[in-house]
C-alpha cells in the first residue's frame, strides 16, 4: 500500500436538515474503516439554509473535532460553498459530496483505490440514477455535447461525488458555477483523471434543487465552458471566425446593392437592406477587433508570467 493520505470531505448544504445527521453517521463509519487514510475531516458548508440544519452540525462538531462548519450569510450557490470549503481544507486529498444522501460513503474506498493508482482526480459515474426523466435526458445531452465538442473523458461530469489531490484545486480557480466543469478543467490542465462507478441512492428527505432555471443556467455555463476551454488562449480564432462570417455576409449584401445601383439604376435609399448590410459590416469589424484585443490580453499576461 502506498503512503497514507489525509482526506477532507467538503459537503455544501441548503435546507437538508433531515439528511445531515444520517449522512454524518454513515460517513464516520465508512471513514473509520478506511486503512488508506492517516486522518480525515468533514467540512460542512451551510449555504444560507433556512431550516436550521446548521444547528445539527454545530451539535455534532462539539462532540467530534474532525467535523467543521462554515456558515455563509445567505445562499450564494454551490460553487461559492465549495470555494469556502476548500479554503479551510487541510487534507492532502479532497472529496466533494452532496448532502442529500444520494452519494454512498462506502464508495470512498473505490475513489481512494483509483487515487493510489496514480490518478490526480477521480469522478463518480452514477450507473442507476435515481432522478426523474427530465434530469436524465438533460444530463445525457449535456455529457454528449462535452464528449463531442470538448473531448471530455468523463461519462457523468455532473456527478457531485469526486475525489482529487489538493494540488488540482490549487491550480484551478473555483468560482460561480464552474464547479460543474472542475473535472474537465483538471483534464485540460494536464492532470491524470479517471472515473469510478458509484451507487446513486434515491432521495428520502427534502426536495431536489434542480429546476427549469438550472437547465437554462446549465446551458449558459456549457457555452461559457466551450469558449474558455477551446479559445481562452486563442480568442481571435473564435471572434475572428464569427466576425469574419458576419462581415462577409454584410459585404455580399453591399456588393449586390452596388451592382444594382451601377448597372440597373436602382435607388438605394428605397432599399432597407442597405442599412442591414452596413450594420453587418460594422458589427463584423468590431467582433474581429475584439478578438485582436483578446489576443493582446493573452500575450501581455503570458509576458508577465
């Protein structure tokens, strides 16, 4: 067996009062059976809960010093909660888990076995998802897009259960909703990644936080990730292609109108499409120039580094 490591488990929660104590008991039992660990701690992050769940963790923390509580002033979202948890994490290994009891603490042994094989980040794959049809379809489309357009090596990147070495998080900024793409960011940074099958259990208490709003936000986040991972180091490739296409369309329109005016005597002030052609040319030039500015920013940043 390789050298034993310390582990920090970060669990953000919002209105999960009924799940917190059973989760802690399961986790403690699973952690104490893991001979691969030198030490462990559990960091619960209260993301502005309204049901008083933080009082349960406060009571547990008084009896168990390895349990810590971070309380945010209001609901900031899962990304902020994970970020705050990472600031307090002392373990060489970090685990992210959800507080809804759908993640099985017994699967930690699988994650640690993979980490001991030399991987830097191991993501969970829910084989029998206990979610409704809308969530399953959304997740399949989401993962299909990532595999085909971003060459993602993950089958279920939205799984909240993952374990990674602390240096991974030290090299990847965690903010807003980019926690969704944290495993993919690690892959693009050159870290060695893998995945393991996990037991996804049905929710027994509380309500799922997934809704129509999250689907819309997820689409925007996916487009953001596509741009960042594909074009962050070469913005002109994105803005140049987009601006060039718009400029070309505007030029075609203006060229057609020029032919009509020169050879057929058409009066262009009667053609509203003239304004459209001019607008497209101007917008195309502006978008291309945005790409040049992006390239300049990347160059100056690299020069400073």
